[in-house]
C-alpha cells in the first residue's frame, strides 16, 4: 500500500539508530568566536599585520604572568624558535622528554642538534629531573659537552617537576625551555612556584593552540619569556628575519612563523574563556576518577602541589607483560565498536625510527606508558550523558577483559 505522498514505506531506508561518534578532544566554540573572526575578515586585516595579533600577545602574557609573548603559526614553530633562541644548533645537544609527541624532538632536529631522550617519572609521567642530573654528571665525568638546553614537557596538562631542573640548569649554565603545548591553564599551588603558570619558569616557554588544545586559534602557538632581547629576536626570526628598510633586507635565516590576524581574533575570545574551559576539563576528569576508582585501571597523575588541566584524560590498563599492547588494543577496539574515539599514548621517542641511535637515558617508564596508555574523550563540551556512555563502555570492558 502506498502512503499519501505516493511512497511505499517499505522502500524507505531504515532509520539510523547508531549513537553519535564521540570525539576525543574537539574545540569548544560559540557565537562570540564566530563574530570575532567575521569582524576580522571584514576589517581586511587577515595576515600577521593585523592589530589583533599584538592584542592576543599582550593578553596572553598577562594571563600566564610573563613579560613578553610572541605569537607563532604553530606550537612546533614556537618551540623551534625558542630552542634556537636558547642557542641550540648543529653540534649542540638537547636533553628532552622521551615520552612526548614527536614535535618536541623535531624542534631540536630542525637545526641539527642531537637530542638526549630522558625517561619519565612514574608519578607524573613527565621528565625525571634525577635522570637529567645523572646525565649532566656523566657528561662532566667523561669530559663531554653539557646539553645546551633542557626541554621539559608538561605532559597531558600535568606540570612537571621543574624546580630541580631550574636549579640544575642555573648551576651549569644550561637554558631551561618549557614545552607547555598541552598545558595552558596548569600550574603550581604550593611551594616556591605557587601561583606560577607552566611555561614561565624556564628562560623560554612554548604553547600550542591546535584544534584539540585547551584553547584554539585553529593552529598556532606562543613563545613566552621575561627577556626583552629574546622577545624582540623571536619577533625578528618569525618574520623572515626582515630588517626595517624600504627594500627587502634580511640579516639571517628566518621563518614565516607569525600568527595571522584571523587566528588571533579566535585566540582573544578563547583566552577570555580559559578559566571556564579548564574548569570543564577538570570536572570531566573528576567524574572519570570517581567512576573508575574501583576498576583495575591506573588513573592519571594527581601530583600534590600542582594543578593539572587534564588535556587528554588518560588511563593505564593493567600490566600484562606476556601480552604486550594486546590488552590496551583490546580496550581501544572495544570503544571503537561503541563509536567512542580513543587513542593510544605516544610511542617513546627512542623507539621512533627517525630517532634510532639517539642517546636515551632510562626508557622503561615511557615504554610502559605506551604499552598500557589510552586517552578517553575529554572535550570541554562533553556532556554528562556523553561521558556516561564512555564510562559504561570502559566499565564493561574492565568487567569482561581483565
């Protein structure tokens, strides 16, 4: 029998009953961001020459408590320039976190430096200061050059133990650079660094505003420093090292690394919402902690005296030495079948083909994090109902697979 519209219902496609796919970490944007970008478009200032770039820099410096901020086209660009400002180049070494995204090492490799890959602390998952100190002591004992810089990554939004690193670097004339790409809004709550933001303890800090970060400009980054000379040199290098002249005059190799005015328009609004975005992520983390506290999972670090942003809420499956990554992949597959996006933690850099042969100190902690680590959906816009879907799926896996 035909319907009133002349269409047989039996020939209509079946209604899609599949639940929505939950993203891992998506930007939280609204009408204010849309209006700001549209206004920038209409102003005609779309490149790095626009006025919002400097406003974003000034606002950002004030927000994190740094004297100067220089906006860049990406977090990797910011880190690359920061390392170059630290004196990193061909023939120098950089001690950096082994457990991190590869961009942290690439920024050192761009100028021909040799990375020294240092393992993590099991308690924070961040660079182990004791292992850095051991490496420095070994260099002195063998008469080898010390690292030009130590690059510490605040992993997954968790502040690293930078106090001992700062002392060590000051003692030996090493430049401390903070890779704060994942951790805007994080900092310290007690001790000598109480009230300080990540990225502002070392000589230079670098942040990222990629689409999945705490705030986003679509793609972008920021260098922060209290050194006026370094800030001006950063601006010079990120604008193709162009000198003020009627003709095109360049005094060294520079980069096309400046942020655009369109991106800065987005950044100004997002930065104004930082407290709310961080609070939302911390609430997501709190609910996950509560839900998984009685499971066999290891929860993310909760380090006394620090305030993490929980950029990617990540858990560790139980150890299963005879099964390698099989247990981790089992959870990932289980979530995928339920249309929940999750991903493994990074492979440590010393296991990456591009870094084969690099010196590494330790490595067991990072390797274990890779074998067992899974990041769960944790967007600032994640609703309670959506999070309940994740919790139910993970608890189901824990009950049957472990």
